[in-house]
C-alpha cells in the first residue's frame, strides 16, 4: 500500500501546525510526529481504523479552527478528496458532537446545528457557550459543559431540562450505560 500526500493535504496540515504552534511550538512538533507515525503504520495495521459500524458514511467530517475561524471540511474516503461544503458562522469553534446525521457545534457564544442531508447550518441555541457537547442517545438529551457546569437540554426541542454545578472545573465527561 502506498500513501500519497497531496498538495492540499500539505497546505491544510501547515495551517493546523501553525495554529497549534501559535500556542506552543513543542505541541505542534509532537502532533506532527504522532500523525506521521500513525500514517506510517497504516499499511502494517490496515484494519486498525475500520469504517464505523454506527454510521454508514464514507466521509470524515473535520471541524477545525484556521486563523481563529471555524471551518468544516469533508474528506471522502473512497474517492480520496477533500471539500468545503459550507461556510460556518464567524468565530472560533469550541466544541462539536455528532448526532446521527447532524452535528451540534459551539462557535463563541452560540450553538449551531449542521444537517448532513441538506448541507445546511442553522442556529440551535443563542447566547450559550460550552467547551464540550455530549449526546445522551438513550434519553434524547444533549449535555453542554462549560467550566464547572453541566446543562442538560432536550435534543429534539432544544428546551432546558436541568443543570448540575460542581465546585471544580469539568475537564471531560464520559457517559456509561448498563
């Protein structure tokens, strides 16, 4: 198996590395080294990154910040090409979560919904910031985490359900089901 890196890949990677380096140069170098190692090992472990059993989709959706502007690129695996489907609202991307054929994402102080089927972005919640979004599939709920607070909303209606406040900052959350 031969892996080729097209010019577009190199340009986009340089944007990402430059962004990471603006915060910490050593983190940028470490990211590049780890990425190169993973790519180099693909021929040795071809089944390591199998297609998801949860999503019947040949696309990889890449949400990122380039020069403090949120962008969405879609990489089509079988055809080996990347494209930009839609311009995202102005601002810095803070969090993203997939919900079946939709994505919720936070830019600055607003939550938006991206619909894969119609390739469209619409506001979901305004004046709501978060650092992490979680999908509770079983209860049709979405959790927005910011600092020390978890706010719970009904996913379908976007209506507020509950709030849990902790003494310390929340770094990550994992939902476990029995």
